[in-house]
């Protein structure tokens, strides 16, 4: 198992060089962490703009990127995502 993970890790640079994303024909929901991680890195949703046809809806979450899957963040992300998915079904 570990050897497979290591092989994927070694192959990642080649895969990244050959990857060319298509345009997503829809609207992107972006959940942005408001608290900077230890390295001070912020994740800018506008970096995705060139890859999205119908724009970006940003939802700011009061946590760090590292804690985006924690209970507090998910209590906001879950219902927001559910509402967006239900709106698509209408």
C-alpha cells in the first residue's frame, strides 16, 4: 500500500504538467476560510474565474483553511451546499 502511495507521489509532477482543465459550464460555490493558516496563505477564489463559465459565489467561513472540515465550518457549509443542490433540482 505504501509503495502505491509513493508511486503516485512520484508521478504527480508529470500529471500536473500534462493537465489542462476545461471550462466548467456552471457556477462555482467557493467556501473561503477567513482565518489565515500558520503560513499566512490566503486562498483567492478569483484564481478559479478563468475556469468557470457562470461566475463564483463566495461563502466566507470564520475558520482557517485547515479547519474547513471541522464541525463548526461544516455546520455552515453543509446547509449551504444542500440549499444550492436543491435549487439545481428545481
